[in-house]
C-alpha cells in the first residue's frame, strides 16, 4: 500500500494499491518534496472519471512507470471534488499552458508547489518519456525551471481576476442586456439544441437564464432555442430513459452517446431547469423528466439519513456504459414480443446504434403523437405500454453489476439538489418533494454545520458538524437552497440560517478592496495563489451565486450592506458579460433582474399556502415569495390581519393589498 489508505475519498482509495507511492495532498508530501528537492507530481481526478481510470490502468498500475514516478517525483493524488481549491490552481496552470483543461489533470511542480508543466491524459509511453525529460530538465537547468515557474504563477494569479469598478449613475439599460443576449445567440445550435458542436454539455444554468430572458423579453429566437434544447436533451441518449437522470455530457453533436458518468450537481440543476420550464410551459415531458430525475437520485444517490451522494461511475465491469446499454437480443429476453415496440420507440436495432457492436444507447427522435399514428395505437395506450416496459427493464437492469458509487456527501452539491427539490415542489405541488427537501435541509443542519456556524464541505460520520473546511461554492449553494426552501414553506428558520451563512461568508471570503469573494477562506491553508471563481460553467460560479443570494437577502431583510456587495460584484463583472454568455450565464440572470426589476410578493393570513400555490401557477421569474401567518421580516410588518392578503412590492414600495390572486397578478401585469 501507498499513503492513501486513510483517505475519505473513494477516488483516492481506488489508487491505494497502485505501485506508485502516492501521498494525499498535505504537509507530509509537501515537506518531503522540499527536504529531498524533488519535483512534485500532482495528479487530479475524481471517482466517476472514465479517462482517469484509463490512465490509472495504463500507467499508474504499471510497475515500470511507477518506478520512474517514485524515483524522480513526490507523487500526490488529489480528488478534485474534495479539494477544488487545489484543482482550481493547477487547472488554471494547464489552461494557460495548453489552452484546454479536463481530467485527469497532471501537473509537474517545483518543490514549493509552483507548476512548470502540465496536461490532461497522457498515453503510457508519452507519459514515461515526459517524466524522464522533466526530471532531467530540473536537474540540468534549475534556473530555467525557476524562471518558468515565476511566469506561470503570475499568470495563475491573474487568471479569472477582475478590476474594481466604481459606481456610476444609471448603470444598466435594457439595450445592454439585449446586446449581450444577441452576442450569445451566435453560439446557439438551432438544429440540435445546446451550444456549438460536439461534445454537448447540458449547461442548465445557461438555459434557466435564457428561459427567464425569453419570457420577460418575448424574444422568439431565444424561446425557440430553449424549447428545442429542453426537448433534445430529454429525447437524447444523454438521458437515462430507463432509470431517469442525466449523464454528464454527450460525446457527439446530437445528444446521442453519453459519457456515462452521472453527477449529482448536473441532476440537481436539471431538476430545477425542468421544474421551472414546466411553470413556463406545462409540457408533460418536463414533468416526466423532473419526476424521473427525482426518482433516480432518491433511489441511487441518497443516504439513509437524507444526504445525497456525489456520483455514479461511467464504467461497470471495466467497460464504459455497460450497465446502461442493451443488445436487441437482451431486450427480447426481457421484454419478449414487446421488444420490437420498445426498439422502435427508442431506436434499438439488431446491429446496435453506437460504437459498441450490437449494443444500443436508447434515444428518441419522434413524438408520441407521430408514433401513435404510424403504429395505429392510441397515444395513451402507447405511453402506458412504454412506461410498463421501462419498469420491466429497470428491474432487470438492477441485477447487473452496478457502476461504482462515489459516496462522498458534499455541501455544495447537496445545496444544488436541495434547491432542485424545492423548485420541483414549487412547480408540481407534490408533497413528497417537499418532504425530501426538508429531510436534506435537516441533514445539512445536523451534519455539515459546526457549532461555530461554519459550513463543512465534506460529511464525515465520526465528526459531528464536520471540520469547518468549506469553500465559497459550499456557502453559495447552501444559502441559495435555504432561500428557495423558505420561499416554498415561509418557515423563517431557513432564511435565518441563510443569512447567518451569508454573514460568515462575507467575513471569511469577501475582499472589500477588490469587490470580489475569494474561493478560499482567509484562514485556510495558503496555496501558491488565492483565487476567485467568477466564470460560470457546468455549475454557476460561486461569486455569481453569492451576488444573486445577496440581492435576495438584501430585499428580504432590507439590508443595504447585502445590496452594496451584490451590486459591486455585478459592476466588476459587467464588462465581460458580452464575450460568451455561457461563461457568465448566472451573472446575466442577475443583470436581467436588475433591468426588469424584482417583485417581492408577500402572502399573509391563514390561507397563505393556497394563495402561494395559485401564484406559482403563473410564471413570474423575477419574484421573491415571502409571508405566512407571522414573520419578522421588515417587509411583512403591519401586513397581518384577519383576511388572507397579497402584497405586490417593488423598490421597497408596496401596492394596496389584494384579496384574490387574480387581483395581485393584475398589479404585476400593470
């Protein structure tokens, strides 16, 4: 065994029997590199990463390759999900060096952690040759290595940094937002949905942002792009039509063949997207997808005590996608004479429909109405039959060797899933969604919140409340989730926790001089750079989520400090928003709220729950809900009486109370 045996990370434990003398990131390995004047080899990945497994099998399990690594390097394995701060620094380095990134991420560093070379996946011979060359380079030309490390570290510190921009009058106009969206439209794939060509990532936050803009602006082109993308993703092979849930991305340009790993962070956000889309346009497909995502997460990614696990591997039995794909013969063995109908519906053939011979990745390319007519089968009967066949296939699939489970429970990703459940309850009024949300919220309170009020990123059974080590995305996503949970319950305990966490985040992460949040807390381990996360990606940037959180909390608590920080964050990022929308999608959602304004909808009195549900049936993306039968929020004061009333407020000014939902909606429409 190497030095990974006591790790909590399933990814690190996968490497515990490698002949490579791996260390976890920490003082022992870092000091060893300094004492022995050895280069550090930092190898970063995660447990569900297919190409991480490939490189491990080809190189890290090979005795000869391991001998080279052990002789010339101090080798450190990092789980990018447990230590995103370390990953952030070396990902920046590799992107600066190569123009691209990804995992596995491999970086060669001086003994003081400053990188001099890096890349992603390397084939065995290429990897061995590279290691010899770098070891020789450091031995023969240490001064050149030092000079390169200086330049690269300067680049890392500048990467994803912004300038402080002073406040000006009349900062945001509709035409500014329209210009940004029009630039973004250039990247729409109007044939297959999504952005650009292959690979295709779902990018749920981008589509939530565009959905809201489409509704508020009545932009037909954006509306069509949102409609197309939501349908194409739900019909594609990236979606698990048998068990629900989405894979991380599609390797092709039409959503057919997935990279089969399934991540909690994708599915939590996609649950929010399809739930919100249903309130926008009540398509049965959106409701079905939301229900099946929820079923998948509850069935396969939920702990006994209400926490959510991180991921399922892409591989089973050493083969990517084996758990999810079927031959036509296998379908016949399970479904009998109904296999042909299932094959027609999901495009399964005897030859197979992707690279693995005879195997099929299920996808749809026709609507039920069209198929119903061709098959001379009533559409309701067709849907019932397919639902029954999917259940039979799911039962049979459960007997297969399952993909590996990454059973880490992360605060950040639990926040995304908790918000997804809250959004689903808001959209569908399904009580079970709320109960699962409350269970997870209490799990976070009981297991990821220390007695001092700090969050812990990682759940550890033997450490009540965790160790208090968390990053900005943990705070941002949990705050966002608790605000969402308050809006569907009007239980102020969730809002109080959100506010307390926001105050903790401001105290420990906010740089007032720069007007930006750092990703790491002031008292965290000092790495070679202290970075800020500003660009939205497959998950929203922690700074953009904090900016939106503070906008909401400022309105709810009438707290000018929150408003000022939120405004400064947006002001600093504003010059970048027109460059590429997907990289700033959550910021664009905040800008949309600034341009169109936000309604604070207060519902007070004994009938608040019924009125709240009726208001939610009307899609109003730029609103905050608050109320109940009592409450301490400034906006609720003086608004409680014998009758149930609705107050529509904006810019700290409320209209006359409405006694019916229709009256309240007319105030908004006016």
